[in-house]
C-alpha cells in the first residue's frame, strides 16, 4: 500500500536521506531525470514539479524532432507537470543516501499526458481491470558487456571492441563463476533496488548474459524492466565495463532478445485465468488472448521492434522469429505457449521483442493485442510445429521499420487501447528515425563503394 506523502518524507528524513533521484521515461524508454535536494522533494511531493517536455520532443541522441505535433519550437518547449508516484520509492543501493522515485506527467488540462509511455500502459491496464483481469507480466533481457568506457567506445568508433569474455559459451557455469563479483553485484543490488532477478546466465556470444526479471503486475513489471536497463549500466560502470541492449550489435552474432512473458489473473491474483480450474489445463481464455496477440502482431510491430536496428535481429536461424506464428514450447515461433509446472506459471511468451524495446510500450501493445483477442473471441490459427523458419504458416514480418509503420498508423486496435495521440506521436518519432537513418553514410557503404566504384 502506498504511504502518505507525510509518512514518506518522515521515513526518508529518519534514514538521513541526502538526495533524491526523480525520473520519467521518454518515447524510446530512456530514463530522463535529475537529482533534487531533500528540501526540494517536500514541495515536489505536495505540488508536483516542472519538467521540460523536450523529453518527448527529441530522439535517443537528443536531436530535436522536426515533425512532432505535441511539442517543438512551435510550442517553445514548456514545462509539463511531473507528479511523483510514491509507490515507486526505492533506495539506490549503489549510491549511499539516495532515494529514487518514478514520475508521471500531466498535460495542461491536468489529465495524464497522452504521449507518455507509462501512462499509455496504465490506460491499457485500466481496461484490463474493467474486464476483471489483473495482467501479470515479466521481461527477460539479453545484453553484452564490454571492457570499454563511453570514451573508448567513441574513440574506437564502436568497432574492435573488447568483450567481457571471448568466444561462444552459453549457460556457462565457468564464465559466470569467473565473473562472480559482477554477477553477485547484479543479483544483490538489483534485489535491493526492487528489481528482483529470477535467473541470470551467459548466453551464446562473447560477454553476453541473459536476465529473467521476476513477474509482477504490468506497470510494476515495466518499471522494473526500465530501471534494470539503466541500473545494470550503472553497476557495470563501477566494474569498468560498458553494456549494450541493442537488438543486433554485430552481424555475425545472435541478437539481444527482450521477451515478454504474460498472463491474466483475477484481480486478487489468486488464480491464473490461463488455467482451467477444473482440469488444470490451459483455458480457452489463453487461446483467445494468444489469438489476439498473433492477429495484431503485424500492425503493432513497431512497438515490439522500435528501431532501425531491431529488424536486423529478425532473420532465420538466430533464435528470433520472422513471421506471425505460434507453438507450444517452440522457440522458433513468434509466440511460445508455456504450460508451466504449476498453474501460476502457465503463460504466453512474446519472442518478437528485442532488448531495445521501451518496456512500457511493448507491454501495453502486448496487453492491447491480447485483450483484443479476448474481446473479439478470436480463435488461434493452425499451430506451427517444428521449424517455423521453414513453415508456410504465419504472415512474414515487414523487413524494416519504414515498411512496418503504415499498418501501425492505421491500426484501430492501437488507437482504441493506447490512444490516438500516443499512436500519432509515436509514428511521427519512428518516421523521424527512418529519415535519420536514410541520411547516414554507413561503414558498409564506405567499404563497398569508396575505392571500387
């Protein structure tokens, strides 16, 4: 239960809290925030505080959009009102005396800001609550460690980087043990940060790990995912390491997944509704939810694959799906249906998402698609068995962000569940991303054409 503002202030004062981090999430899922004094926290808790709305008006490199309707030079980039979510209070375990809160944003009308990803997820969750469902979700991330710093990455032009470990060694007890100080810090500090990890292991690739975050109610699950991505980078920096969550940083290596596990419980979270209480087998609700996920996958794809780089991961034979398919315990399909060892663990795994996702938008899109299937009583198509890369089932995904955007722009499902303003803003930001990429001269082009042409 959320404590009152007075109780929170008293508790932090008693702890000797010296500073507070306040942050919100931008369109790309990047935490944007500031440190404030404890004295400033008092007024911010009571009245909110101003936060420049440019965080929804620029890209991941802080370059201003030229096509955003919500904000821009035409609005003068004013402050929006940020409200502290007291339920997100955390102590930053690697920074003594620092407390942390996530914030939501309000528009000029005092209502939740339509273009804010966290509020978009809350909107879809409210819809689920209205149906009597409590969405329970979890994200697992793959990410690469390098013996580099922000300065050395740029000095090397992001090439010839030194990975944490050499070679391909998935599920390696040896590697995880050799890097035990790092692994132990991640496990211990993330638990203290209320981002508990269910499991961590090496994946197949130099310096790559996979982390499965513990499941939680949808908004808290997204909070934990967003905080984990930034938190693990902060922990890694203290070990002299850099981290990437790019979907595909190296053409010769597997990409980084960001799979989303999801189920619907009753509001009291006593029963997983994806399980038939009488038989103990998967319920019809699971099939309808999965059918909705599958049917809407092509139109919601830019929420699952948000960058130019995302689509480099979706190639055959790399543990990433290439078409809208489903199967029981099939890791080649887009959706993997899992009948767990216990009723509570029966779930759907969305395998399209990469580690570059904005967790709030990815979970919101998953939930919107699933609820669409439930609301429309959709049926699953034929199951894909065996190698989905060779299957004729399922519509192939668009091969680029540019080709994926028209379907999202016209998506009635996205507009109905996430809101038209959010969809229009998001599509505009992705169109900007496409145009920026089209202007770039890549190393591939230089190596291929510079001398020979």
